[in-house]
C-alpha cells in the first residue's frame, strides 16, 4: 500500500487543528491516494513534536529521492503551534500559498508551508483554518457574493464579495454547547444522542424572540427535568435550539437577505440549515473536509513553482 | 472549647449545599457558640455518608444526655441528598419548620430536619436553600414588597409580596462565568483576580443593549487578547460585565421600578449593586450567611415544641 502511494505521491495536504491532525496524500491530478489521521492536535504538542507527529503518519509514504511539498492550515500556525504563521487583515483575499510561512523541517524529504490566518481589527476577531475552507469554496464558486457560515466550536459568519473576505464575526456557540452538555448542571438532563426537530425549532424561535433570557432558559432545562420530568431528548434538542437561536439572533445582520453558504460537518450544517429555513432563508451546504482540501490544493498550485 | 460549647448548645443550624457544609452551633438566645465547615457538600456524598459528615463536624459538641435539634437547608434535601425533602409550589410562604422533612439519624443525640425547597410549575423552576435565606430576610423585614435577587452559581430573582414568594426565575450566570473562566478557550485571557469597574460597567451596558450577540462578545474577549493584546483585567471585567448585563437584560421585568434586596456573598452583591445602579436602581445588600442563619433559626422556633 505505502509503495503504491510512494510512487505517485506529489503533494501532502494537512488540516491540523487544535484536537486533530488530518492528512491527504495526492497524486499529480489532485486525486486522493490515501488519507491518514491522528488525534495529535496542536493542543497536545510542543514545538519539536510537530514534525515527528506528521512523519508518524506519512513517513513511509515519502519518496526518498525528491522533496514532497506539504501544505498545512489551521491552529498548527498559532503561537503555540509548529511555527507562527502571520494573520492577514480583512478586507483581503482568502490567503494564497504565496503568503504561507515556510517551516524549517529536519527531514529533507519534505518542504512544509503553513497558510496564514485572517484577523479583523475592531471588532477584533481571528480565524485559523476557516480561511482555507473559504479559499477552497471560492476556487469552486468564484462569483459568490454573500455570507459564508462555518459552524463549529467557534462558528464564523463571513461576508464574502468580489472574492474577498470583507468582515467576519465568531460565535462561541459550539464551545458553549460542549461545556453546558458535558460540564454543567445540565449534563444529566441532556444525556442522549436523540434529537427532536420540532422541539429544536421551537427553541430556536424562542431564543430569537427573547435572546436576553438565554441564561434563564438554560436553567429552565434543568428545572423542567426536575419539575415536569422532561425527556432527555426534549432537553438536548432545546439546548441546541436555544444556542443556535441565540446565534441566529446575533448574526441576523450577516444573513438577512443574503445568499448563504454553510461549510462544516454535514450533521451540523443540517442543524443550521433547518434553523435558517425556519427564518425563511435557504442555505446551501458544503463539506468542510472537501473545502479544506480544495483550499490546500489551490495553495499548492500557487507555490509549486517555487520548490 | 468543645466542652464550653457542649454545655450551652441548644440548636444546630446547617447550610448544606452542593459543594460545602456549613454549621452554626447556637445557644438558647440564638447566639453563635461556634461555626464549623467542611467541603463535604452534597455532590460528593452518598446517602449513608451524610450523617457521618455532619458528626465529624459536631459530634464532640453534642451533649450525651439529651436530643439536640438540627435544622438543615439546601441541596442536602435533593433527590441525591441525605433525604428528599418536598418542594412547596409558588405562590407560597417561605417554607416554615412545620413543613420540614424529619430525617432518621442513627445517632440518638440529634433530631434532624431538612427544610423544603420551592418549585414553580410553568415556567418550571426550582430553588433549594434560597427559600431559607428569604425566610430569614422576611423574619427581619416582614413588610417587604418587591424583588429579592440572590446572586450565585444559579442566581434567583424572586418576587415577594405580603410575605409570600409569588414567582421566581433562575439564571445560570454564575455557572457560565465559572465554566468560561476555567474551562473554555477564554481561560488564559482572564487569569487574574483584578477587576476594573468602568470596563465592567461598559460591558454590562453593551450586553444589555445587544444581548443577542453574547456568544460573539465572549469570543471577542479571546480575539482582543490575540489581536490587540488586551489586558487580563480588561478581559476578566468584560466577561463578568457581559454575563451580568445579559442577566439584567433578561430579568428587567423583575427589577424595573421595584424595591430590590440583594442576598449573597458581599463581593458578588456589590457587583450586582453596581450593575443595577448604572440602570438607575438602588438595591440594598444582605449577607447570605446571616439570612440563612436567620431562616434556620425561625424554622427551629417553629418546630422546637415538637421535639
């Protein structure tokens, strides 16, 4: 297997986030020869551990007699990462390969780059990784004019026009959901994987009409469990709906009347799509994995002459 | 010391919450002979461990030849507590000693009661412990007509009129603050004990005017740390202000135009007092410890004939 990959390998695309490392090995047509992944995300690695963590996944795939380009995006470029990659300030194009930071790797078989993040000064905001998904999306949809929403731990709403990232705003929705469902007094009330869409949509609407009451609505989930024996499914769907509704209320200036593209994990995109549809907005969904790969490939095309 | 207490001990007042056990030993005039406390809160005890945890604190203080009454309030009366004490439904008086649940203790030197909690059906809500603080407050302020706010992990806003608890609403503000400052991506941005009141008040006002953006404001604390090198003090004061402001926006129907009494830890009451003052509302503060003790003493007076 490794030998078959080694003969055709031209480029390594790396999505290196806080918690995970995801690698795609590509041939000269950009087709995927193999995918590898591990849980050795940025958060658990010291600076010297990044190269070994990468080589653990791809070392046996690398041809010995040439230099294989490796293009990375994500938190690997943060101050706590492999090497600090700059932030480009909005308004800007989704950062191209020419702006990537070259990393000094010890293994002579690889030439490694990390793509920049994007920042906004006033209101301050940052992204690392999402800009590469946007680059991939724009490579496939160059005429897009509207808003790109990237739901996740820190959901981004991004205004895109004339191939530029114009402005953006990050909501801590996913992290709040994780903290509340795993660490808070609500954790025993929401212990289920089941989901009730109509409960979810009612909660979205409820939070959108009274966002100021969110901290009371959250405790209400616990209280309804104690007082009215509310089901775990009802509780979990409400929690999700309250937090997504709160975000939709806050991001309204972004999405109202705009073309909306969602880029994320399919299940999460579907939740946002449902919430937006209830507000009369149709959003199209795109896979985060596909868009990241498209963005890394576009960046590779921009630097491959320089290797 | 224990001997001096033992000779005069008439009543044991117990405030037993999720995280802590606080005991006051009182003489026949209701004066405090001694206070004891431990971190053996409800959350870490199985049913059989409650009596030993209490006796560890007061066993050597108990006279051998008589039965000493012990009155408890708080999460000790929850389903996971020593014994489940009922909930009384609003509208109701702050529960009196007659409604307390008698606990079967093994040690014959104590007669133990747990005071009820209070519940509200639709919108569902619950309290355990705060009702005893309210009872203590009303024992000292029987004519009070207005709203009692009890800031804490789960802050309660309680309408009180004609010595009755009319309705109430709980906000998860304190727990959100703890989760965000200790477990979230913000934790490194708010690692300080310092506090800037003007930053706090700006954040209160900001959250009150745009509560729907709270999840974005929260991430903004992290972004401002990265982009603008915002100080830890600024970040921590903002976090506090955003969450208190969100709560004040949601609880406005409670406090607007009302007499307000705050019952809580003095430092926390001061924060709420400042936030309310900026909205033109003057609130008086009372110590939670004092009000709890007053409520437990009042309940003891109601049952002591029955021992």
